[in-house]
């Protein structure tokens, strides 16, 4: 009976999170599900404390990173960078696509996939419209921004909320995670650019007049803050690796930098600190806590053990087969029921197996890759994609769910496969 209740509560909570009736906050939906699970006895109070201990570092890190990215957006940092990429391409459309993709990968790595997709996409959209591209040639750039943001959100723990949750759960340090994800990230970026180019090969503009673009310097709203931001970024990245050596939670570094940056920004006419704080994804804190509690209900009811048995069976074909199996299982589940609950369920399932050593490590990283890339197959795969589609709709670019699904599946599967090959090679190289 408890298994049935746990499944019903999970499905109901997930439905409300994705549907968001009357703009119901994802935090309220998830916490409501957690409360219901507690009332019917699927989870207990000690489970809530266990979950809080697992997710606090991940969610606070994520909020801090988004705050930093919003400040940079306010001072025009990302628009400045995008305009430089467009000018560097010297009027060559394909070259501009490659440069913008690389920029998107860097932004996603440092400021999470949400920052990469939701901040860069409107900037690139405005830029290509300023170049007088017709909508058929605008669309590939829009899709590239959204796709690259997720497929390259692998390299650092802070690049995706999924990464932080998994790294915290399995006790993986910042440096160790970055080392193992270096090769998969390179594979993913190259595969993403190649697949996007091939899929939209008839729609890319061949040439454009770069004189239609404004000077990058004109995008900057505060030169002083722009110069300060470079020091902030250097200290932020250095702080990540120092936190790994000193075993300091990465959220301490991110929150400290975000707080200092906000104080500096409060003296700038271009940085609206109140608006930034209101725009920060506070709901994700409550969503992570509530959703993980609901998932814990599945664990308590024995559902997690069933998936653990499937995972153990899938690893009998060896390291390569096990890596592919875990990655694709994670990807499909993420596409169908959102990537955050998926990475939680899979992490608990991997932990419930008797697998150790190199195979265990491969499963952990393959799960992350699947949860990062798999959501691109469907509109509901991640909350960032749903919000990204909404932002595009407000900008006059309407992508129907059927159209998105058709494109998403075709371009995600080959990139996922290549990236998982990268995971396999990385595991062999860094045993």
C-alpha cells in the first residue's frame, strides 16, 4: 500500500510542478507533495532532515551563481561578449554560430545552464534580428543557444543544479569532478556543434554585414563594474578549486562572492539589486527540498530498490555497456519526468546497488550526463526549458511542443552517445 501511495504522491507532485496551474510556484507544489507524503506516513521527520543535509549546498550554490549572472547581465557583460563573437566571425554565418556556441558553453560552465539559456538566448535573438535575418535563419541560433546551454553544462560542479546534487550526494570534490568531466565536455561541445550544424545546414546564413551591429563597448552600462567583474570571475573560479582542497562547501564560496558583488553593484546606476534579489530562483530551494522528500518516499516504499536491480543487471555487459545503459536510462527518465527528480532517484538507486570501484564511478558520471542532456528531448525535461520556451514566446518566437520534441530527440541522442563515450574514456584514463 505504501508503494502505491508513494507513486501517486510523486506523480501528482510532478504533474503540478510541470503544469504550474495558475502560476503555482514549483516550491509550493513540491513542499505540498512532501507534506502529503509525511501525513500519510510515506516519509518521516528524520527523512526531511536527511534530505535537507543533502540538498542545502546544491540549492544555495545555484541561487548564488544565478545572482552573479544577473548582475553581469545588468551591466551588459554578456551582450558585450556576444557582440564580440559576432564581430570576430567577420561576416561569416557559420563561424558566428560556432563562436556563439563556444560562448554559450563558457557561460553555462561558469553560470549554470539556466544562465546560459535564459540570459544568452534573448541577447543572441536581438542580435541576429538586428542583422536582418529572416525567421528561418533566426531559428537555428535560438535552438543552438538553448541546446548548448544544457549539453555543455557538464564541466564544473556549479554548471548545473543536477551536478551539485550528485556531487554532494556521492562526496565528489570540485577538482575531482572537473577532472572526470573534462573529456565528456569537450566531446559534448564538438558533437553539439556538429549535430546542430548538420540538422540546420540549409538554414544557416552564409554571410552578414557586421556593420549592422553596434559596437560591443556600447553594450556596457557601467565600465567600472565591468572591470570589477573580471576580478570577481577570477576569484570565483579560483575559490571553487580552493574549496575543493580545503573541503569547504562550494556554496560558501559562491554566496560570499555573490554578496560582495551585490554590495559593489548597489553603488552602480545600472544594477538594480532589489530586482535581482527578487528574480533569484528562491523557489528552487523549496522545490529541491520538497521534491527530494517525495523521492525519498519512493525509496522508503522499495521502488528505488527495483531500479537498483535493473542497474545491476545492466552493468553485467562491462564498463562500456554499463556507462551507456546508465546514461540513456537517466536521459529517458529526465525527458519524461524532469531531470532533477531523475538524478535524485538514480543517485539513490546507484547507492542501493552493491556495485563499487570503477563501475560505480562510471554510473555516477553517466547519470549526471544523462540528466544534463536528456531533458533536451522534451519540453518538460527541465524547468529551465519550460521557462526558456516561455521567454521565447514573449519575444515572438513560438515553438510548439510537437516541433520541439521532433527536433530535440533527433539532435540529443547522437550527442548523448558521443558524450557517454567521453565518460567511458575519462573513467579509463583517470582511474
